[in-house]
C-alpha cells in the first residue's frame, strides 16, 4: 500500500492559530481600554468642575465675611435702591456712565 502524503504545513497552521489567538486577545482588550479612556476624560472634566466650585466657594465665603460688617447691610440695601423710612429718594437721569 501506498502511504498518502498530505500537503498540510503544520508550522503555518500553528502560526495562524497563534495569530488568531492574539487577535482575540486584542479584541478583548478594546472594550476595557475604551472605558478607561472615557473615565479618564470624565475624571478630567470633574477635576476642572471641582476647581471652579472651590473658587466659587471661596468667593461666597468672602462675601459672607464682608456682609457680617455692620454697615454692609445698609450698603447692600442702598445699592438695591432702598431708602430709610422718612428719607426722600431722588432719581437723577442723564448722567454719563
């Protein structure tokens, strides 16, 4: 009997199997890498927002401190156009700004 000879190159099959395994592994890493990038950008935006809120908080604390001054309430009321009881309010128009 004659032994049948196959033309299968097993070294190429092994390389293709290894390459296929590598592609599958890379595909499995795509989703976590995408999520990591999204979280990184989200964290950056949140850090920026935190800095803005901290700055605003500092301004508000200074304003609270300034308003504790005894004359601050009267100055604020006059800035809003209020007058004391018994005072006359005058409106002057046409002044250059």
